C-alpha cells in the first residue's frame, strides 16, 4: 500500500506504548529525529510499516543494509553457524576466516580486531594510537561523527567553538582534541607545526558522509598522509560508513590513500552488528602482547563472524558496485529533474552510493559551507518523503543498496514527484 495520506494508527499506538518503558520511545538518540513509524519487516530495498504501508528504503538502517534487507546468503550463514553455538568466550575458526576476508578485501591492513559497534572500534583506535606514540592529543574535524562517547561527541557552541554535545558530557572530556575545519590541509600543517610532538593521531572520515557527504578536495588526503608520516602521527580513517560501500577497499582504496588504522562497521556484515579496527601489524600487535587493552564479551561472536564472512563473499563474488552506481546516478538525475520541474532549489552532492540532498545553493567543501544550505527545510521535506513512502534520513544522507533495482527507481521517483507537488 502506498502510504500517501495513510494514517499511522498502529504506529502511533505502539509509539505511546513504547514511550512508557523507553525514554523517548527510541533506543538510540539518533532516532529521536527519525520517522516515528513502526516497521513490521523488510526485504531487499523495501521496508514495510505496521499499518500496511511500504517504503522504498534509502535509509538502509543508517547504512548496514548495503546488500539490501535480510540478504538470504547472510541469513543462511548466520543460521547454520549459530546452530553450533552463539558465543564461546574463546576462539573459533570463523574468526580467522572473517579476519582473512576483511584484510584481503581491504588490501592494505595486516590485522584486524572485531568489535560490536563503530563507536567502540574508534575508541580502540585512539587508545592504540596514543600507546604507540606516547602522545595524547588528537586532531579531528568539524562535522565528522565518531560515535556517541564522551571524548568524540561534539557540536558547535554559539561562539562557533566545538564543545560537548550532550548534557552530562564534560568539556574536559574533549580537551585533548583539536577540532579543525576539514579539507583545509594548511590548518593541519599549522597545528602539527605548533604541537606536532603532542599529537598522537589525525582522525577523520575520509569522505565526510555524516555531514553533507562531502568529498575530500583533490590532494587533501595525500597531503594529510604525508604530514602524518613526517611527524610520526597515526592517521586513522573512520570508515564505519565508507568501508565496503565505496568499493571493497573502502574510501582508502577509492582515493588511493592508505591510513595507519581504520575502523569499519555497517556495510561489512549485511546488517549484523559488527565493527572492526584494522591496521598495520606493527601497531596492531600491541593488542596481542596485552600492552593495549581491547576487550568485549561479544567480539568475534559466531553470528558476527558468519555474517561478516558471508557478506564479504557476496561482495567479492557478485560485486554490486556497478548496479549501485547505475541506480544512484539515475536516482540523482531523476530527483533533480523533478525538482527543476517544480521550481525547487534542490542541492544534491556526493556519490551515487551515498549522496546528500538539501535545499539551497552553495559551494560545499566543509561543515561551515554546508550550513549555507537550508538544512532545516529539507529535514521537514524528508518527513514528507517518508509520508509518501520513500524512507530517508532527516539529515539529508541517502544510501543506495545492492537490492535497489528499476522497480524501486520508478516507484521512488513517482512518490518523490508527488511529495514535491504537495510541497511547493
Ligand atoms: N563512525 C562513523 C563515521 C559513523 O558514521 C558512525 C555511526 N553512524 C560511528 C562511527 C559509530 O558507529 P556505531 O553507531 O556503530 O557505534
């Protein structure tokens, strides 16, 4: 059923019930801004609501459903493997196979440590970088997201200075972080010149997907790589979104710049909660000697390893990257055409596999220039899109999966067109 003006009676009822037992009715604060629809099931590129409506999904669980929802190969692998036990608190062969698959797919790392969430793998990377360099400070960038923990969650204050983003989070947690504008290599060079002997790491999303899907300017990543190498600073790519989405070797492979450490999650395991920290042996070995602690009851669980292995097998044997490129390109063109026909100043940027949609006009290269767009109006329009059966995030990021085909394309464009007609 096409949602259109459909009422969400069951969703609303469930929402009221949830709110009694769960703060805000959601289990992740990111979802406070998301659609308050309850979903019953999902398959491929489609998600179904409890009121009988269906959605063409460009949210993809915030990224993990890269193969589409409920991919058979991953479900079968998890089902078969988990029948032999779910979690051993000890070693099993699938861990080795998944580690080999990750390192081979990425190409550059020697070793990998699995975790459960991107947030924790970022923390492991920071701890390792500090241990390896004996330094404390970290350069990071405006608008990049690295999880919800105290030392990485930031937002700009009224004075433009980046500080704590949550009540209960102390500014002192962020003291060791130097927040710079992204895509400005000179800013990094200057900071390293002034404080290079204190800087353990430079941490960034190699494509700033979380704010605007902004790509690195030509030569930017290369220059940061050189600067880090020259100063003995550990370069960490947070590829929790870009990993396996921008090709098997992630953004590092896409842009041809190799970090020292990188974090992965989302697309790596077909929807299963798994993250990874990958890196060169000389750094990673510190976990193995016990010098640097990285632990977790569910790290390397049977299901997680089976899902990772199966997902990477799918990506290697039947690479979806061309079909995603085709769908994403046609979708972007279609959205732009519809907007032009309706006289709407739509701004689209990024890549067919992950792009950002907003209203307004601006040359966007970093978080500050992104603010010139009308992000607030778009967030409201995103809600209208959801009402019309196109599931998208309010913050403007659209993801395309291996399961998006022609049928979804024409369905989505028809719904987007109707949403825009009502919007203008
Ligand atoms: N890093 C990046 C780049 C992310 O986009 C995210 C999540 N959106 C995280 C880290 C945190 O991952 P998780 O939500 O799995 O903890």
